[in-house]
C-alpha cells in the first residue's frame, strides 16, 4: 500500500487522520480552541489559524486539479492556493460519502455511507444515499454522534446553511444532525445566512453549493458551461469573504473532483453479459462499483472482471480493499454494505448499466474512483 496521498499507478490513497475531508472539522475544532476529547485528535497534516468563528464553504465537484487547470476562471480561489495544503476525499470519492465524513469526522468504514448506492444488508435493495429510502432510519444507518453535534454540545454554535429541500433529509440527518439549519436556495440567501450565523463566537458555519457538480455531470468539466459556473462559484466565495468580518475565517473545500468519461471509454454490463455472472446486485456508481456476489463466486467474479476490464480498472475483493485502508477503520456492521468485490476505474473509464442505472448514460462528468483528479481537494483559507 502506498503512503497517504501518494500515487499507486494513477491512484491516490485517502489521507485519513492527516488531511482528508473527515479531518477538516477536527482541525477547525483545534483552531476554535476545542480540546481533542470533543471531536477526536486533530489531524497531523492540517493546521488552521486560531479564530473564534469559522465558515466552511464546500463546493461540490471542485477538485484541486480542476482548480489548478482552470485557474483563470477562478482568480479569487486561485489566489488562496499558494501555501495551502491539498486534502483528499475518502473512498469512494462521491458526495454522500464525503459530506458524511465532513459532518461526522469519521471514515466511510465507520460512518457507513460507503457509496452513492450500497446494499441494505439482508435484502436485495440498494440504498441511494442522496435520495434515501423511508424504510431505512438514518439514525440507525449512521448511529454515531456527528462532529457537528459534539461541537454543539461543547458550546460551539454550529449552523448548516443549505437548500430548503435538504432539511430533514436522510442524508442531512445521517451527516449533519445536531446543527441548526438555515434554508437558503439562492446565493444571496446563502451569504446572508452565513454572515448571520458567523456573528456568534465560538461558531462553525457550514454552507454547501451543488451547482458546479450538477453542471459537470451534465456538460462535463471541459465545457464552457462548467467554466462559467466555476466563475460564479469564485464570485460567491469572494463575496462571502467580503461580507464576513475579518475575525471570521473562511475555509473553502470540496467533496471530490470529476473526470469526463466519453462513451467509447465505458463498459456496459448489459452488453458484456459475462460481467453479470455471479453478481446478484450491482451497486455503487459508474466510476466505483460495488458488486454483491452470490455465495462462493467472489474469486470467479474478480477473475472475470479483471479479464474484461484489464488496466481500465482495479478490481479487488472487499477484504483486499479494506486491508488497503480504502474505507478507513471499517466496522463489522458496515462491511456487508461494501461490495464483495469493488471496481475502481482508472483514467476516464466507467462501468455502466443501461438497465439498472439508465440515468448515468446521459452524464458526461463522473467521479467516485481514486484518480488524483477525483481524490485531491482544495483546502483554502481566506
């Protein structure tokens, strides 16, 4: 296994405990003067300046390499890059997993949201962690107190500023419960909500913007539309900084990056039918698949998928992936949610299903795997 953040071929390992997304709130807690007994020990590779009020602005889909590549479209954010520590997402590099790591301060193998979709153990159903399922109680699915809640109990005013539709959702309850909630659907509302919440000391305010990710999925990160949206995010961040008092620090992070996957780089399991052999349920997403196998078929599934995909993906058994530390500290109750076999795509490859995940066929930009473009995230202090 490579050291955290070091490449393995085209892959970047998650830097749990050092500078991963799950280490952001513990680092902020230290900067607020909160002891390690509240949210756990501070990370070794992420030191933030002391301040009594912090705002975390998470831009969905803003990978560190993308920000560097398109710096001309984001002059304000790019001005913060020099001297900043690049962080990593967890595995898989997908929104639900990342947002929960941020809000809980836990690794995916502990908090249990191990992908865009994951099997509900003992069933033939997938839980979509973004859209959720009323049959699954988010308090049971993710039973650990969040880092937000633990900070709140220690006297820090913790506020989430996000779209109204997300209040009380399964993902919000799992990832961010214990914080106050301010519904804000537009940029002006978000900035106003952030400024009001950050006026309290000590405080932590979390604000989320999903528009860049949506644009990348629909048009791709090489598109004019994505560049225009990046410019809008940059302006939002700068306006937020200008509206906040100097004593409040702004921390801009992301949940993952994104790669454009052309049609010719995709493998459809409904066309290459041997990929279905021994697989009872196909989960995850196009760049990081969870394969839930029939009894006794793991070895044959690994062999088949490796033979078909070759160097387009790394195919591992669950045990191998866990041993590599991909999911961090993995609890026994979480392990059955991880595929018996996991498939992490390299380059711009993707594994799709025109039957099970038809909506993915229309997406241009994808994420979830361990390429540096997907895994590396900015950690920018303003």
